[in-house]
C-alpha cells in the first residue's frame, strides 16, 4: 500500500465521491456567482446589504452551538509534524491545522497533512492537548485525478472529507466534536453550501447531527456585509467569527480593482484605525455579541495589544513565542462594546469609501520588500497572505498609475527599478531571484491573477522543496 492509499482508501474514495457527486455542480454555480458579482463590482455595483435578508439581520436570534469557551489563544500551523509538535507544546488553547495558507497547495502535501492529522488524533487520545481545528482550502480550488483520471474534485471537499472520515469518530470517542475553520466565504449561499455538506457528511459517517462545529473567517468584503446571514445559515454549528484583516484588504483591492479613486495608501497607513478596517472590526465584535458566538482576532495589523480592548475574546498567533503575550493581553478580561442592539451595528458600506493616507516612494519600496521577503519564506504559515496583499496593492497602483505625494506616479519602469534594488539588497536570501521575478510579473499583469498556485509552482516546486 502506498502512503497515499493510507488516507485515500477505497472507503474514503467512495465517501469523497458521494460528497462530490452531490455538491460539485452547486459549487460551480457558486463560483459562477462570484464571477458575476465581480463584473458588478467593476462597474460600481459594490457589495451592500440585501433587502431580501433584512429580517435575518433584524430578528433577535442567537446561534445554538456549544463549546465556545477556552479558545482565547489559537495557534495556526501547517499540518506538518515539526510545526504541530511546537504548537502542541505552546500552551495555546486551540491548534488550527492550516491547509489553506500554511501548507503547499499540492495533492501530495494535502495527503501528507491528512496522514499526520490522523496520527495526531489517534495517538494523542490520552494526552492533554489543545483543541484541534482544521482550516481547509478555499472553495475556488480543486484537485485533479483524486477520484478517477481526468476528474476534478473540490479541494475544500477533499480536505474536509478526509479529516472527518479519518478523525471524527476518534474525536467523538473522546467526547469531542470536530472543528473546522471556513475560509474565504463570500456569501450566505456559500455558507448554506457548507452547512449542507456537513449535514450530508454526518449522515454518511453516522455521526450525531451538528457534530461538526465551525468558525467562519470574515476576510472578504462581500462576507463583511453578510455576517448575520452567514451565521444564520450555520447557526447550529457556528462558534466564532474570526477577523482576517490582511485577506480583507486583499478582497477590498479585488472589489475596487477597476476604480482608481479607491486605490489604497501606503501599507504603513493600513492600520486598525483605517475606517474600512475599524468598521469591519466594530461590526464583527458586535455581531458576535448579538448572535452568541466568539469574536476572534485573526492576523492583525497592529499586533495583539488592543484586541481585548476592542472586545475580541480570542486571538490567532502564528508561533509559540507569541502565546504568552497573547495570553497576557486577555488576562484581565476584555472590553465590552458600547451597544449590542442590532439597530446600532455600524454598516459596512462603500458609499463615499475612501482610505485616508498618502502613497510615497518609500511606501512602494517597503511594500515591494515585504512582498518579496514573504515570497522567499513561502511554506511558513501566514506568509502567503502577506505576499498576496503586497502584490495586490502594488498591482492596483501600477494599473492606475497611482500618484505619490511628490507628484510622481507609480509606473512599470519605476517598479522594475525598485524590484532590482530590493533583489540586490536581498541577494543572500534563498529563492530571491525567483521571488523577485514572479513579483514583477504578477504586479504588471493585465489581470490580478491568483498568487498561490504561481508562487508555489515557481518558487518551491522548481527547487524540489
């Protein structure tokens, strides 16, 4: 038996096949809806609250999922033995095994991660350990040749399906539920898709109803205006919303990609005090309090110091070294929002949306440095999100020849000079030539193509990493 066959057993393949047969066509319709929405954004029809779901936003309902305590400090790590070993010894409350942003998006690495999770769940049954949550890859990704040659399967279904198939029964035997972190959701219809997938999986695996609980990452602009609806769709399973500010900035740039007036300022100005971030944070915390779920700070822009004061009840960290400081931030409790009434929740709106701040040549240089530095370090958890946001920011500036504060404009020629300077400054870093070349190509491309596949193919796979 090959190592892949240890997790892709005939029974596991049959289970995945049942999920794919039922839900793949619907996933394709959801992806088509994303493309249609983007066309609307390009002509100024920006995300807004839907009149058809007003009642969901105004009703006084609460989520019914249990097990929302002891989740203050959550450490995110790729599903690899060395990383999870450090995370398990970190003192964190939750280990988030990240197949999306922390692992290389190849089938071999996905299956290796599943083998490790299966071992982790089964071998550590008698040991005190953080609660385990799995973050699958996004809805837009797929794997070829998993079920049969020439057939594509949703990477989301693969990651969720194998984790539940191999791990749910063992977790249940310990009196625990299976936890998922759902990334990149863009609508409540997508949340309904996840709810139905999990219900079907529980039926097929003979698990109790609502055995699987979820945290939803709010990291896209369309999701930010549908937080209530998303929680309502998952109300029997949802335990938390996590605020993903880096990916939210990336989503903002995608939404406004055709609109030069919405070009963002320097990265140094993109703090939690930016209106577009502050509104997201305030609304997320208040929605969580109103709907009975935890508010968790994701990859924050300003560090962990102010999260507790802003009303968050938990935080994500990327390394064991961050755990003590994160724990201390919540030691004396957390702040309370001034209002939790539904009518008082701030709106997430694009009406007159402008991000205050300026663009500078130094800001361009810094953003290029951060983008290339994080591309060089791909494979470490969280690096891809920062590199993706830096690339998107520069791409938007180049596309619209955004002005600097000194009257100059961002141009392809200027960007090429800056990238050359950064590459020379980083000459001793592994992978810098490939990272610099890829960063330049993607920042000057006609369309803002996804970074992930290109980054891993061009930077890691070429060297056999």
